[in-house]
């Protein structure tokens, strides 16, 4: 019978070949959009620092000063109560803060603000690189504009859209009117052709009647001469 060492030596190459044939591990996932950015991280740090300062202010010395009798006769129990109070207060404050961040979508909003500011900085740098010798003219602050200018700024896009719609509707109406005029003119020409045909028929009938009348008169004259 083979020994345990031989069995172990025979079994070792199989795991190694299996490991060598495995595909490489996938790349780490991209950072989530809701991951805290610089401003969100700063906000959380400010909150944690303020909360920690508040909890540090509520030291056991200050806490026990509110309960002198319990501190004198049951100091160990009071200290345990203080520790439990501080721990629960910190946990509740953190839970409430996290709930507010989630309900108000604070982290995604701050991340959007970070992206907007970064995009504005890139566009400013690009404008500075592409500027001429006079440099880049700074934009006019909106609060320095007159009410009329602000009103026109807000209404101009809407009015331009409405004007474009009116022009399109007017052009469509003019096209329909042109088509109707052409149709009416064609109908008038058809009516003129029909009237001309009717007039020709009437003239032919009048000529036929006149010819019949002349033949009748000639027959009566011939009959009278024979008599």
C-alpha cells in the first residue's frame, strides 16, 4: 500500500494545475456615485468633530455634578449609567444624521456640486489658455443686472420658441392657402371650359332651329306658288 506521504505527493500537482488554469480575478468595481466626495467627507468630519466635542464636554465630572447624592453613595452605578448614556446619545445622533443624509440626498448633491465646480475650473483654465492678449473678460455677476435685463434673459428663450412656432404655423397656413388658391383656379378653368362648351351647344341648337325655320318657310312659299 502506498504511504500517506506518497498520496500527498500525488495529490499536490492537481490543485496547482487547477489554480494555474483559473481565470484572473476581475478588476475592482468602479467607485459608486453615492460615495462621499470631498465636500461630503468634510461635512461628515465636521459633524463627527462637533458630536465628539459635545460628548467630551459631557464628562463624568460634569455629569456627576448634576447628581451629587448618587455620585457620593453609588458612584460606580452612576459612572456606568453615564457611559451608557454617552454611548446611546452618540449612536442616536449618528443614526439621525445618516437618516437626514439619506432622505435629503445630501451626498449625491454634494458630489454633483463637486463635479460642477471641477467642470467650471476646467472651462476657466481652457478659456485662459485660448484667450488672446487682452485676456478673458470676467462674467457679469447676475445680481448687478437690472430687472429688465433679467426679465428679458428669462423670457427670451420662451419668446424665441413661441416665435419659431408661430412662423412654422404661418408657413403651413400659407402653403395650405396657396394649394387652395391653385385648386380654386383649376376649378374656375374647368367651369370656363364647361361654359364654353354649353355656349357652343346653344349656338348649334339655335343654328339648327333657324335652319328648320328657313326650310319650313321655303316649303310654304313653294306650296303657295304651286297653287
